[in-house]
């Protein structure tokens, strides 16, 4: 039994034992290469979530009708990537052992590796779907092997060729694009070919990682590395609806940096998206 957090995301205050999805925050941004601040995302999202409704008019579903547990934020060691990744891996493994779906709220994108390590241990045939503006395929960045700029490369080290599917990608070094062409399935700029990938992955365990900078900065300015030419909320919502058909065994949402959008627009969007994802994947 794990104690629920007193400060929870709206509609996610159920007991751990009765819940099918377990949320936890990973407030870490020590490898951020441009503008830090994502460590505040999960706490701010909990605060601001009470500005939205638990009911989704898109799906005619309500968070009050499903069982989701919010355990709060992990206490992570700022500045120590290896310790942080281990703590995330341990938390994810506990949730999986209890037969629940782990849903991590970052934090910067490097936190994904800790969760993927745990999920891949339980599901050796794991596949990864990544929605993102950036390839995240550098072998290292400024001497850092574990970085938000290399997180998908580290995930590839675990799952291998033809197991990672990227969408919305519009930024990366030339060598990253070359690596992606040889080892991954990468769709530039949008969600074209997503239908084919969903059909291909049916019945397989899938980890879904959502970097919110896949959205265009005009809709989502509150992120550390904004990249022009992104998708809209409506396009992203439709894409998530499609992948919800799959066997999602773990997932994360990351790279909201609330300090860079004082209007609160980006946080409000992230909260609404979190609600929609929970309702989409809850079986």
C-alpha cells in the first residue's frame, strides 16, 4: 500500500490499491541545455489543474469515474543524473510489480530513461513511441552521457533497432538524423504514418513518451527549448487518441517549464492534455 499525496491532480485522489494508473512527478532539470525550470512542472500542474473540469467533452468521460492514484513527487538528487535515474527506475518498477500503469510527469526529458529501464525489464519486447520536436539522439552532450539531448539514444541502447517511433521531429544534428534513418522510424514535422505504426504495434507492449515541445510555441510557449513549426493541440489530441488503441504499459509527459509562460496558457494546456490522456488509456 502506498499513501496518496494530499496535493493531487484534479480527480486523481483515489487509493493506490484500487487504482489502475499511478502518477508520480520527477522534478529534475539538471541536464537542461538551454533554459531550466521543468522541475516545477508537476507541482504547478497540480495547482492549476483545478482550473479545468474532470469531465472531457471530447470523450464524454470523467476522471471521477476512473481510478487514478497521484503519489506526488519523488525526492530526487539535483545534479546527480545516475542517482535520479535509479530512483525513477525503482519507483516505476514498484508500480509495475503492483499491476498498474506508471505515468511520470517530468521534469526534463532525461527522466524518461529511468522509467524505460524498468518497463523494459518487465516487457523485453518493448516498443517506444515518442512525440517530440527534437531527435534526442546525441551519444553525449557537453560530455554528459545521460542528458535530455541523448535520452532516446540511451533508450535505443536498451530496445535496439526498429523499436522506436518518433513523430513531430523538426530539430537535431545531422549525425542524429543519420542515426535515426539507420536505426529508428522517424516522421518529420507531423503525425503522418501514425496509422501504419499503430497497426504494426497492436498487441505489443508500448511505452509512450510525450515531450510537450512537439507543440508549436504559439500554442505552448512554456518550454525550455521552443522550436517553431510544431503541431497544434487538436492534432496532438487526435494522435494520442490513435495510440490509445495500443497496449500502453508506461508513459510520461515532460518539458513543461511554467516560468516561461506567465499567462499560464502552457500549464493549462498541459493539464487538459493530461486529463485527456488518462481518459484515453484507462481500460
